[in-house]
């Protein structure tokens, strides 16, 4: 699983995603900073319409609505992701694990260990 790469300011500790070469707060040069992969669902919605094609290529069985949300990580960064949880089971605050890779990150539900 590829790590999500952010940037951290050595001066004021701001973490940005996607990574930026300069800090948005103080303008200092940032350094690479790997993000944690676990967080909590901050907010979400259901995508009920297929994205435009091209570039989207739909699945063989046709379009199915899916959850899109923001996962808040311990660093305070919120990452937009496709949430691989059914709309009937999704809830704000639920623990999720992010997976990076090509395209938009995906998040899956994980057991809450407290």
C-alpha cells in the first residue's frame, strides 16, 4: 500500500496535503512528511450519478452509488477519499483506514480500538 505523502513546515509545523513546496502559513520551505493511514470520517455524501465519461470507465455491471468523504487524520489533515462502506452503514466519526495509489485514495472501515 503506497503511503500518502504530505509536506510539513519545519518552522510552524503545518502539515499540508497534497504536498506543497512552501508553507501556506509562513512561506518557509517544507519537507516531505508521510501521513498516518488511520483516521475518522469527518463528513460524507453519496455520489448518485456516474462521473463523466471519458475519462471515467464504469464497471461492467453498471454504475452503483458510492460514498465519498473526508477522513481526518491525527495530523489534522482531512483527505478526500472514496469510502468503501455502504451508504446504509456509513457514520460520521467511524474509524477508517486510507489506501493510496493511482487516482483518488480509498478508505475502509476498521475496528475501533478505542
